[in-house]
């Protein structure tokens, strides 16, 4: 049976739309992709000054103002798992902030910060730690100069960080229940090439 041309065109258009997709649409297994290579800046609001751009297969920043800057999700999340692939220079100060209470003012007190900061003066809350909540292992893991994977789980009052396959934090803290997610540029070079989230 010959399929009418109008139906063929409609099917082709639907397939093209599905392939193009929206970066923030849920994907396989319930995962929503926020950053995919150079794509995804439209899933975030910019807070502060940083030269965020899509380049070299990632969303990255290497310069900004006197204070840290952030990409803040337009959506709030409660219980979730985040998988993030990131690269940071040895001198970078960055982090992934979750359950933020004020999307216009991101801090390590009104969000939980999974830190990326190899040269933090107090290494106990450096890379692999949740700042002011749970200390990093001793010795502190280093992320500088290579691609890394953070897996961040927030379920109820339980917070778990896994950095490059090694659990660095498993703690309970009930202070913050839900809120947006923020990616930080503080100094140095930071790149995010894949950020995905799955609701729990």
C-alpha cells in the first residue's frame, strides 16, 4: 500500500523533531540532559560575570569578575542523581551546587556545594567535599588537569558524592530540601561536557 505523501512528510518531521530534541527533555532511563557537549546553555540562567561559552566539546569558562559566577538551572529539583563530566585546571575554583534556596544569590550556605577546588587553603573542604557539611577524604582527591566524573545523589536528608568511582561523602543533612542546581566558575578554567539529572 502506498503511504500518502502528507503522512510521509509528517512522519519525517516528527522523526527530525525527536532527533533534534530539547536538551532538557527526559531521555532514556529517566535521565534529563542539561549539558551535552557545547549544547545546554539555554537550560540555565547566568548569575555573575563569567565568559561561559560552548567550545571544544564542552561548556566552559576561564575568566570573570571579582566574585564567582554561576549557571543556575531554570528548574528546581528535590530528590535526584546528577552525573557530571568536568575538567578543571589545577588552580580552578569550581563546584556543583544543589538544592539552592535563592537562584539569584548562590552560596555554600544556601546550597550544598560539591566542591572542585584542589588548591583550597583548607583542603578538608576541597575537592570531593560538601563545603561546611562533609569533609573530603584525607588525602584530598585532585581533579586538576584531567576529565573527571562526579555523581551526586540527594535523596531525603542523605547526600552522597562519588568522584571518579570513589565515594568521598555519605552524610545526612536535612537543612535544604529542594532547589535549582548551579555550576560555578570561581577562577582558573572549568569545563562541563556532560551534565545529566535523574529524579528519584
